[in-house]
C-alpha cells in the first residue's frame, strides 16, 4: 500500500511543481479513495464532498485533515497516521467559516494551494488535472479491480439464480444491492428494466413493473473507490430472434471499440469507430440515442467517446463501453494492458458472443435464457 501511495504522491508533486502550487487538497470522495488506496471519506453519499480531506504538498508531505468528529474513526478504520499526518480541528471552527479548510491548507503548505472540488471561490479547483493522474492504474489498483470485477459479475449471477415469477423491478434491484453488499460492494447505479421498458428508456430506473419475458440488469459496482460497470440481459424461455440479432450487433460494436482502445487513441477516434461499426451492422442511427461509454476508474465514467473528444487512452486505464441498440445493451469493464484488453467482469453463466478483430478475439455477454 505504501508503494502505491508514494507513486501517486510523486504524480501530484510533479503536477504541483508544474502548476507552481504549494499543495493540493483532495476532498472529493473519488479523489480521497484514490490517494489513500481505497479509504472511504464518504458519509453523506448524496454529496460529492467527503467528510475528511488529504493535503499533498509540493515537498511530498501528506496530511489527513478531519474534524474531531471524524478523525478517530478515520485513523482507526481508514487511514494510517504513518502515511498521512493527522491535522485535527474542532467541528465548530470548521462550521464557523466557509473558508476554514482552504485557509488551514494554505497555512500548512506555506503557499498557494488548489483544491479538487470548489470549496472556496477564491481558490483554484483542479479536479480535471488530478483526473489525468488517476487514469493510469497502479499494479495494486489493477489487482483490486480484478477482484472487484469478478465479484460484481458473480453478484449479478446470484440475482439471476434467485429470480421468481411476479418479481418487480424494484425487488430485483433490491436483490442486486443485497448480493453486491454481501461482497462489500456498493451499487452506485442500479438499473432494471422488464420487457418494453428496455426499449423505451436507456436509463431505466426500477419501478413496480412485474416480471415478464425479458430483464435488463445494470450496475456500477463500487468498492475501495473503484467502479466496475456491467449489463446483463436474461429471458424467461427462448429469447426472441430480434433480441438475439440486436445483441449480436451491439456485441460487434463493443468488439470494435475494444480493439481500438489502445494507448494514444482519442475520444474522437473511438467515437468514429463506434459510428462506423453501427453502420456496418445496419443500425446507423443508434449512436445518437445514447453515449457509448468510455474511461472508468474512480468515477463511473471519467470521459466518454465524443466526436470532438480530445481525451487520450493511457496504458493501464480502465474502460467501460456500453453500446446499445433499442431493446438491448452490452457492457463490460476492461483494462488496457501491454498485451491488449483484459476483461474484468466476465461471467461463466452468460453465453459469450465472440468477434475476431485484427487477429484478436473479443467477447461480450450474450442473452441468457432461463426457466423460473
């Protein structure tokens, strides 16, 4: 863990020197998890801000900033004082001034500071710059991501095994959260659609609609700050021929995207790949109905493929592509490695749709037919 944190600290120090800053305060829940190697500073999950912060200075020193309410738990359960020097303050002092955190940060670092999120309108917020240093995963993060992907896929497999007649979308969503929680995973996005709602809505928030013929499951599964996204489609009985045809086409788009996701490719390059792939399988208008996904990690998406996208794929970066054709969707989370693409969210329960692109095979989850 200390090696991972040191590597990330070095990345930030390089940025601070370039930007002529004395320090940067990381308060966002995603950035806090990143710099600490997976610690949680989130209490109110409706907010992007966390209850504690980390200050990294241009000298490479790291501080944990928290009020007297949060510091005991942070040190007991989340962050080591050997790696992050504690700086505790009274909650009353924090609430007395809207600039308390940034003022304290400037005092500790001894110069001009920045924050990740907007905490003080007079202090520069640089979350976009910090994101660039999150994109290339460390070896330790890749190990955690692999286990997360495997566990998230297994959790959805467990939901499929528990499906029963007349279950509602809400009940299925509850089972998804339960299966994931049993593996210490939080579902930060939970979507379920039954039958016509799959075609009607690209983001089907679960409702009281009861179990029918076809079910779409979607989760963005979070543990130690990392997020693995996956989608699955199940039919009760034989799947309709149209569904199979569309899912095969979406899998082809996914394969083309995976083949093109290489270090140096841009968001615009990848958008064009997807556009051409939809046209090649006879669904040219589908790219306009939903984004295709993109870079993942400590956010569900750091950036998405876009015709004007200038973001660049990096080595050891995570991606979650989600090509969709009205009525179906394909989504896995992968990592770009020196050897190509490594898929993290593979499930042995679902059939694999295989496409060979440029001499390599790429697999996407197909439609699973079950009886209940």
